[in-house]
C-alpha cells in the first residue's frame, strides 16, 4: 500500500449500497490504498497523489457495478481512519 488506512469504518448506507451491488469492500479498500482512486476528477487525483506524499486527506470515488451507485472512501490526513460512505452521507 501507498499509505496506511488506520481504523476502518463504513456507514450503514455505504454497506447497503455495497451489498446491493454485490461489491466487496475489501477490494475497494485495496484499490484505494494502492492509489487507484476510481472516478475522481483530474484535480482530485492530483491532490490525492500530493496527499500520499505530504500527509493530506485522500478521497477515492467508485461507481458500483450493477447499481451504478457511487461510494467514497476517505482516509484522514493523519491516517488515523478511513471511512466508506455514500456522497449524500458526507
């Protein structure tokens, strides 16, 4: 991994979305920690790459198969935790 994830948490809405899409959260967490940030704009991707080096917050966005619903994974700047949530839960 490029960075530590810290404590892992997920909102009930994100867990429901993952279940409906038959998507494994661990797969998304692995992609996130490897720097595969999913469906983020170029500016957010550049900020993520900077954050890996300077300790800023890291945001990944994934469109789930089957349902086309989006979930985010956010790792805090201090790497104390990572949260999976739906954008409307932010």
